[in-house]
């Protein structure tokens, strides 16, 4: 059986903040030159590490002059998928708990 589940992730690419349905974070991205000890708000892309959030980016003519907003988009998608996965695990756990409380009929 194929899983044709499609998930739409809306992202508002603001100059000050990135916004999704469940997340708001500062439009800031900075390359980290060494592997970080903690990976909270860190994006790994193309064998490089980027700190997401923190000091916001400088306003430019467009958001496509460099790869900063592409990296912020990847981070926003990752944050939403992480939330979605957590919610799915909680949902399945609740269904299992509910099913175990109902006596099986013969």
C-alpha cells in the first residue's frame, strides 16, 4: 500500500522573523566554523553548520542575493517536521492507550 501523504508547510519569510504555523524564530543565520557541542537551533547543510536565530540578518534589496533565506527555509521546514513527528507519535500513543482500555469483543 502506497503512502501518498502530502504535508503542506507554510512559511512567512520576514525580514525580522521566520514564521510557520507553530514556530516563530529570528531571521538570523551564521556559519559555525567547527562542529558544535550542542545542536539546538543548528542546521547542518553541505558539510557546514549554521546557527539559526540569534542576531537578525541585515536587510538587503532582495532575499535571494545569497543563500541565507534558503538556509532559513530549510530550518523552518525541519522545525515544522519535528513538531509534526512529535504530534504523530503522541497521537499513536494515545490511540494505543485508548485501544488497550477497550475490552476486545469475541
